[in-house]
C-alpha cells in the first residue's frame, strides 16, 4: 500500500516521523508525498501549545476528508497530542482508525499490523529505530536527536508531562548513527534535544555535550555541525571554547532565554537570572566575534508587569540576537503556570508581542546590513521554478526557521554543494 505522512511541530517530532517512515519502508510499503493518493495517511501531531493543538486537529480533519474524496483506507494519528489527550481524541475523532501514543512506540509495528489485518514480520523491528529512519530534510542536512524528554520543569511547559523526564542516548549509539548519516552524504548535522546542554548528565554524571561535539567533528564528511536548544545556565566555558576551536561547528548559539526580568524568570522556574543571561551573551560574543545568537521569548506570562515587559523590550533593543522568536504565553493544562494568579489579558499579550517583534525587526535589519559586501560559504539547497536563482543558507541560518540566500544561476550545477558568495543586498523585514 502507498503511505503518506504529515509531520507537525518541532524537529524532534520530525525525527520520530522519519523513524516511522523507516518502519513502513522496511516492511515494503511505498512512501509517497501525495496524501490524496495515499492508502494510509499518518499524521504526527504536536501538542505543545494551544495553537499547535488547533493546527493538529485541523490537519487530522483535513486528512480525514481523503477517506471520502481520495484513496485513503486508514488514517493513523501519533505523537504528542495523542500522548496528552488519547481518550478525548478517540472519543471526538471517530474518523481516525488508529491512535498511537508515545508510550506505545515500542509496539508501533504491532499496532499497524493489527489495524491492516496482516501478520507481524518477526524479522523486522517492532519499534521506532534511529538507525532505520528515512531522512526527509533533503540529501545534505539531517537532525541528530541525542536525548528524549525533559527534566527542567519550567512552569509553563507541558513537555515533561508529554515526553517524560530527560533520557540521554548512549554516546556510542549517537556516533554510530552520525557515521551512517555521513556515509549517506549528509554535510550539515543539527544536534537536537529538548535541552542539548543537559546531554549525558543522567548517564555519565555530567554534561557531555562538548565531548560529543568533539567526537562528531572527527567524523569525515560533515562540513557544518550545530546544536540547538542550549539552556543558558548550562553553557560552560568549555562548550564555548569547543565551538570556537572546531571549524566544523557553526558559530551559532540557540539559547531560549524566555525572559530577562528576574521576577518572571523565577515564576517560570528558570535557573538563570537576567544578569547571568546577559553576562553569558556578552562572554560568548567576546570570545566568538562572528557568532550568531538565536533566542525565543515569552510575553504575557502570568504576573508580567509593565516594568517586567519594559526590561525585556530594552534587552531586545540592545541587539544581541541576530535571530529571535516570540510567543504569547499559552495557558497549558496541568502546568503550574496555569494555576498562577494575575493571568494577562489576550489583548495585552498581543500588544506586547507586536512591540517585541517591531524592535526585533529593526535589530535584524541592522544585523543584516553588516553582512553586505562580505563573502560567506553557502550551502545550496534548491533552485527556483524558473531556474534563474539558487536558494541556499549561511552558517547563520537554520532550515525552515531563519533566512535564505538567493543566488543568480550561472548555469553551473551547484545543487547540494557549498559555494563562496558575496552578499550584495538584503530584503528588509
């Protein structure tokens, strides 16, 4: 049968989707990109915040229509939303033939076989496996998930209740997968976890992210290695020096600081103060002058005063971050923050969001001006429909989230390669 996949949410969820694709492929199912022609449709859901839940429900309903208008015989839904609301979804969405929670991933293929009424192939793994995943991010870039779950217990976040506590993968398993990705021709490796800086604490008694990165640098084939979701309190001098001293590691730090006001950070159960965050940023920029910093912020957290917000606004205005994302606080079921008093009105949250985004755009435009007339190494990933331009990225940009570089086509086939390119102008945000 032909199988189509829809993957929602973060890159960590995407890796799970890729492992599911691998299971179907290893069992001789045909994987296609057209859900309209798929006999089995699998939706991997996100359940992180309210907007993600709404997107997931709408997508499920949209896919269910193909049981009427397309060739779909089975609709399968997996992932975070199912883990969080299994009983409610099963009752509310009879259109779905099978729900698979994260807790059931160890019996993934067994549940599929029961659904489609076929015998379980004892020669094929029953659970999702990293080594058998099918890369869906092109033939040059791949994510490398080094841990599952989270133990940080930020008061606004539902991830520990969905994914469980932080569990690191053994380093030898990660390196084995990385070597396989290198042999496949992957040039950019993106290391991910809910908190990459905590990697190894549960297995080895201390953070092993620096050690892991150094070992990854020894693998032939990779030209870019980067890591995302680095929490500020766990970014050590050793980690900064590891980035500085290894040419393969991109000078790019993704640090989700969330806020800068101490009172808000304390209610969020974050372990850094505003001063510690700013001191860290200054240290990184001093040690690595061409570093790009990305962060994510939350506005409208319960009890956030005008003074708290103004501290955040002025912090963003300083221009530390070349890349910045903002969320309005989402009141999530079962989280401690949902029970806090002084919940902020939606209109106030939206106003504060717009103010931060406005100043962030000004900062970003100023940072982009700095790139004019400088030459960068560009990974060429695509070409426009009319073949006039190539599309690529610098070390300053991660896939799907940051910017792109548009390059005139000189009739030379450079798809999938790195080229030197001088930036001549930029689009204003």
